[in-house]
C-alpha cells in the first residue's frame, strides 16, 4: 500500500519549474564576437573609403 501511495504522490506532484535563465554562455560569447567583428569590418571599410576619397587622382 505504501508503494501505491508513493506512486500516486509522484504522479500528481507538480513538476519543478524549468530553469529558463536565457542563452548559454557560449552562445552569448559567439553573438558578442560576431557583433565585434561586424563593427571592426564596418570601421575598416569606412576608413578605406575615406582614405581613397582623399587620395589625389593621377
């Protein structure tokens, strides 16, 4: 009888809440790295365009 009561208690017991704290740390690092690389490419392209515009044409 004890086993039956334990089984019923296990079946109707509320499930523990899921741990949803957000993205994993490796995913966050990958996203931030992508953002930094994108910013670096944008700045490099802007500097290249600026310097090429200021160079004298032959």
